[in-house]
C-alpha cells in the first residue's frame, strides 16, 4: 500500500474524529490541517516545532548588561570626540574669516 492510501486511513493524533492530512517527519505522527504547520520547507506538528524552536533560542549570558554598558560608553565617547574635534576645527578658523575681512586679502 502506498503512503497516500495509508494516510487516507489515518486519523489526527490530537483530533481522532478528523482525517489526517500530513505526517510529521520528526515524531512520525499523523495530524489534521489545524495541527500542522510548515517550517523550513517541512510540515511539522506543533509539538515538534516547539521543540525545534526552543533548541534554537540562545541562552542569555551574564555579560549582557556589561556589554550594553560598554556599547553605551563607547558610543558616548565617539560622539563626544566628534563634537570635540569639530569644535576645535571651528575655533581654528581665523577671526578675520568671521568678520568678513579674510577674503579682502585674497581677492
């Protein structure tokens, strides 16, 4: 008997009154349309999908707060440095430029 014939005779693992439409490749259980979902081009039951996704969730480390603080301090120092050096650049412009007499000597 082919897999289609076998599938048409099966019932949903969670809803015995419903006909199964797919077989989960992870747990090999048969499920109805409401109990399955597609993930990574595979049709999975909700329990297997939950197990797969929970395995992918990274564990939070204890360095998260110090790392955030280090990012904040580094960002603040970069922005402060940009404004500091830009201010010194503006201060290095001769006062004759601001008075309008700077161009008289050039022209």
